[in-house]
C-alpha cells in the first residue's frame, strides 16, 4: 500500500516528509488538506491529529504525526533503501547525529520559523510584518550560523562527513528564507555556503520543490 501524507504541498513540514520519502525511495501520495478552509481543524481531522496540525501519515493503517517523528520512522523502517546513513546506527555516530538534530531544533528552526512567520505567513494572511521582530530574529540566527561555520569548517555536514536527517531538516525553512531576501545568511559564511549549496542541489529536494506546489 502506498504511503499517504495528509498535508499541504506548500507547507514546510509536509515538504520535509516528502523529502525523506524521496531520499528513501518510498512511494507516496499526498492527500491535500486545505488550511485556508480550515480543514485541519475539522472534527474528522482533529479526531486523528488532536492538535489540528499537518502533516500526518497513514502507512497501511498506521497513523503518525509530527514531521520529525515521521522522518525518523520512515528512515528506520527502510534502512537498506535509498540514501544510507540518514540516522547512523553506530553508537558514537548516532550520538553526533542527535547532537546535530538538537542544533537544528533549538539553534536554527525557532529563528528561521520566526522570520518566515513575519515575512511570509503574516503577509499571506493580510497582516503587517513587525520589522523589529524580523531584525531581532535575523541577528539571533546570524549568531547561530557563525557557530555553524565553525562546525562546518571541520567537517562536511553537521554530524560528520555524511549527510543525515539533521542536515535535511534545514531545507524547508532555510529555502523559504533564501527565497525571501535572506540568502546572505547562508552565502556570507564560506563553510555554511558550501554546505547549503550541497543540500539545496540534492536532486530529491529539487524534485520536492518542482512537484509540491
């Protein structure tokens, strides 16, 4: 049975799950949820995803939500399929992966998401951007990316010299920022720029951007 992703093709979390499916060569289809119509808050949806958020997956009757949890589940379910090593199995390598995943969760995502909310999501809802908040978030993210540049000056990716889920998790929000006038956050730091170019040029991510609109 083909995996079904219940989400919105343009949403960052839905795109992360789709990216992992492509990396692991997992066939999938998307059951579109119209956020503008509030379908994610409908009783039938909330009965499955009690927070009324996207995406969730239906894997032959197994329901799972939270995009990071979904990504880990799929990677571990198909260890010998598609891109290897997205979650290492060696104890020390796995610990370095968990460190990198924590870096993304606490040192990148909150600030990138905050900028995207102000500059993109508010605009789509007809709300006014708070430029002071944007500048605060940009300053905080810039400081974090300075640390990224140090890490990436010693190794190719955040957890070592092999790409992992921790790296790929940066793509949805990072691409939003780069396409919204904040590309210098990545390009102005040589090691971050090299890493970011490597990630954004992955055929799987290009496929997601081309086909999930």
